[in-house]
C-alpha cells in the first residue's frame, strides 16, 4: 500500500468516526424532544480498483 492510500484510508476512518460521534451526540441532545427520531449511521466498504 502506498503512503497516499494509507492516508486516504486514515482520513476515511476519521471522517466516519466524526460523523458517528455527531449522530450520537445529536440523538442524546434531542432524546426528549417531541417528534425527534433516532438517527443511525450506516457504514459501507469502499472498494477501489488496483492498477496492475
């Protein structure tokens, strides 16, 4: 794996963790708000073609 690929993976993971933390905090802050629905984060695997 190249350095660029490793950095791309790290950024992707940090972005997913950040978004998950935002959704959890929003769910907690609004848990007593009438009409608020719990939000979820769905993570998906990203595949990339490798040039030979």
